C-alpha cells in the first residue's frame, strides 16, 4: 500500500480519535467536531480541525 492509498482511506471518528496521528488535545477537539456516523480521511479530519481552531472567538 503506498502513501496515497493510506491518505484516501476513510476512518470512523473512533478510529481517528484513537490513532497516533493527533495529539491528545487535538483528539479532544476531533471527538467533539466529527460526527459519529460519518467516515473521514486523515486529511479531512485535519481540515475540520484546522477550520475549527481558526474560527474567530466572539
């Protein structure tokens, strides 16, 4: 399996939160922002995290 195949693989929220790809703090945020019934690639999870963390605080 090459790198492109891994990045295109979709994972459940639980798999992403239990992975070693994110820090404990990032996992806490991902656990809140990712929907339980959807699958995400690692890139999609990173984009969701980045988008959430860059939102303006009111």
